[in-house]
């Protein structure tokens, strides 16, 4: 199960070191392979043992900057992001509350007050397209122009490519929203996961001989993949279970009647009570789109096919030791 910790904005998580820092700044939503490339650079060419520091934000800045479009669906909560950053060798994490006051800081003020004075940054590692400060004026051109004046080393990092495509959080979101789980996982470097609380459902799964756990995604702004059926592994009660998840409106059951979007997980080999428990679902591959079958028996036959395919996918991941990388 992912390490769930209490986090509060404007706190520093540190392993105890103090002193000059090598720092990077960003939202780091998803901590994907592009982010990991930047984080790796914090440890590179560091003979003076500068404190490897990440400055990040809560909530997602885009939710504040584009109010009309609503909350940006996130790939990782802050509580999930912190351990992922730690696993990349980060010593210190500063979580800044993304307030109106912070938005109004100029690039020069953000640089001097937070990065230089507060964190004593000596080397600044930045992604090729990152910028900070009011109106995003703190881009690479700005930093190059002031690095000599403020006596810090600038270390820009180029885009990270997977299958000929530059990795970004936006592209991970798009892949998930279109059901392209394999692509999202390649960009992340690990299976995408989300947590959910098991809530009471209509218990239709038991009647179909496939009992399911009905999940309420936590938190609600966490991005759930597109409707469909997925091969997954589920962490529940301290164990991993192969499984399959259906996200959608259950058209075979409800027909053309409107139904709320549901998130149902069948844990293969599990026999017990999960009501009220929190489980973590790791998406391995998409099996198929959700569809309406001509009768319950055909649905049951397809679910049995889905189950066998899910077991094969789980076994392949397990054989490749990829499940040990789940976070």
C-alpha cells in the first residue's frame, strides 16, 4: 500500500540535513519519467553534497489559474507524491500553499525570497518548459539572465522521450482519459494507481458469481481512467490480489436507463468482507470497452474470459518483477 502520510502546506520534510541546496521546482503531478529525469539530476555532479530539495505546490496550480475550467484531475495526491519523491533520493521537500499571495510573487521575488534566501540554493535544476512567478515570467531565459547576478548555477533538463514522444503530466492524463493504460504506465514508469473506500452497492456481482467491491475514489479529484474493463492488481488487507475492474454505467444491467458511473473491482481469490476498508488499485492493462450484452449469461461468459486474461496479465507482471515497483 502506498505510504500515506499527513502533509500540510508550507512544511519541509527533511532527513535532517541543513545547508546549501540543489533545488528543483514544479508540480510533479504523477512523478513520471520526465520528472524522474529531473530528480536524478539533483544527485548528479554533487561533490559538495548539496541538500537535494524539491519545491512543490498544493493544490495543483492550474486549479487556481484556470478557475472557470474547475479542479484539474490529479495523478497523485500530495500524500502520495511525497514518498515517490523520497524514493527518488530527495532530502528535503517544501510544499507551498498555492495562494493568491503566492501567485502574485514576481519571478524575482520567488527566486530571491524562497529559492535563494530560504533554501540557500546554489544549483537550480529546471525542466525545459518550466516557469514560475507571476505570469510565469520565471522561465529559462529569465534564469539565464540572472544566474550570474545571484551567483547560482543553472542546470536545465531537456524533455524525456518515450516511444518518440515527450513525457508530460498532461499526456498521462489524456492517456488515462482515453483508456490508454499501457501508454500512461510507460510514461509513469509504473502502473497508475488510485485508492478507494469500499462502499455498499446493489450486490449484483454476487448474483453473477463475480462479487465486486464498489469503490468511492479518494479523493474525488483523483483521475479515474475512462470507462472500460481493466486488468488490475489490488492491495487489500495487506495482500496483493489479481483482479479486474469495471468502470462505467453497467449497460447490460440497466439498459438505456441513466445510471451513475460506478467503479467495481473483482478481487480474484479473495473471500472476505471489505466494507469500509481502503484498497489500492493498480491498473495493468485495458481488457476491453464496456458494452451491452444480449443477456446476463453472455455477460457472465465474457466476465470469465476477462478473469482468465487478467490472471495472465498479472502473472506476466509478476514474472517480470514489475509488481515490486508498485508504489
